[in-house]
C-alpha cells in the first residue's frame, strides 16, 4: 500500500515506495536503504514532524514495529500532519496489523476531525469497508467534501458483509492472520489489496481480500496452507461471506 | 464422464490463447472455473471424511465444504482443503464477474490471473491414489 507524500518529500516517498514494492523486508546495510536514510535525515531537518513520520515508514521497510511506533509518536507530538496520519495507518497495514489500523481509523477518521479524506480510501481497501461507508455518509450530511466518491467495490463489499453479519472488526482480525504469515516470511503484500465482491444470488455471494505477494505460484499456495493452519489453530469462526488469501503477483 | 475436468481446462487455455476481446476473455474464465469446479468436486469426494454441507447452490456449497473440512482429517489435509477452497473461491468470483457483470471491465490480466489460479488448483487437487490422510 503506497504512502502519501507532501510536496517537498515526494522524491523520498517515491524511493520508500519503490523499496516497499520489492515485497520483502529490507536490510539497513543495503546501499539504497542507507541512501534513503540520509535523504530522510535531511528532510527531517527541513520538516521535523513529517520527517519523523517518514522515518516511521522507513522502519516499516525493516519490519520494525516498535521503531515505527516510536517515530510516528515523535511526529504526532510535534504536529498534526494529516498525511502523517494516513501514513501511520498505511504503515500498520504494511506490517500486517490490520485490526490496529482499523481501530486507528475508527478513532481518527471521524469526519469532524478533518483528516478523513487522507485515510478513507486506504482504510476501505484494508477492510474498514462499513466504517468508510458510514463516515462518508456522515461527512456528506455535514457538508464536508471528500473528493471522489468511495469506490463502488468497497460500498458493495460493505453491503454484502453487513447482510452476512460480518463486521469490519471481524474482517480485519481475519486479515491479521495473513499479516502474521507475511511477518513470519518477512514479506510485504504488493499494491493495494484486491477486493473481490460477488453478489449474485444462487451463484456466489461473498467478499474475498486477495493479498498479492512476490512468490512463485507453488510458494504462494504454501502461504495459503500456512494461513489455513493458523486460522484453524486460532479457532477462527469463518463466515462463508468472507475470506482472505494470497496470490502470486 | 465423457468430458473430464482437464478437458475443460484445455478448452479454457485454447480460448485464452485467442482472446483478443472482452467476451473471449470472459469465456476463458468461465470454462476455467468449471474445470476447477469438477476437479475440486472429485478432490473433495475422495477425502476420507466429508464435512457438513452449508450454503445455497452447488458452487457455494463446494467452496464452503472445502473451506470447512471435517475435523477428523489430519491438520495438513484440513489446511490443504481450506487453501484449495480459497483458490476455488477466487476463480468462482472471477467467473461470476465474467458471466454476470458485463458492466464491470474484464481485463486480460484478470483472465490470466484466473487461469494461473486454475492451474494451481489442478496441480494441488490431484486425487491421490494409495494411502490417504
């Protein structure tokens, strides 16, 4: 999931996104990563609050949650930068903590707080379907402009899941199992989560979140077997209306 | 059976090879799904213990059966069945899109993904001969 940039930082954010797009955890000793760190240090001198937030995203590349948290906390103590809030949400998702990201969105995405437009689409694409729809309606009734309408796919997903009694909390807890498998293998999912929605009665009704990974077809299948084992081990009560899987990119 | 699941997949690949427009892409996806459906149905029927049938319609039922296998199976057999259920669900979803959502674009990428997923289903859902888990 891509990070959002501010004008002065777009090159650095592009660099961050390129490393993230490799789909595997980076090492701090790699040339690209050391170069990025030096650029981030310069940027932090110019814009301390957003700089710390980007350091948080840098630590995501290394798979380091505690450093990610520390850097974002430093940023939030200094100033409230909307793009930083969006990047914190994206960072939690990139590290596979979807349920935490969902609760962050529930708290910080409320329309009256003014940063919904920075988080809504990303939150909807990572399982907060019903909350994103509800907040969009609230914003509309309050006369708050959010830009383009929420993707119809997410609206349909929210409807199918609400009808089946599956909450955003259920969805993101299930996604967390996939996050756990990704962390075990030091992997990131690539691009946005593919949200498939089928709502043809008598054929198939359900929502599937597909996480694309840079693995061979056979290795990706084995990740799904591992995910299935984890779901069983943790006693996940699956609702037929929702599932999560990996596919090779 | 006069037309086995592999024949459906072969037909799907032939359509994929000539697919230059959306309607043909949709046809390839649709045939691929039925190949997977029959392959998975044979796989499921060959499991030593079957699960409980839940859901409306044969497609949803098979996906749910694979996704909720009998607890009497070994951990590995259960996990493989669940993983196959996820794959079948993915191709079923593509097929519902192909056949019932003409207003939603069907790209060649989506067709290729459905075919690649189908290949993996065929690879993983081969019915084993000999000792069963």
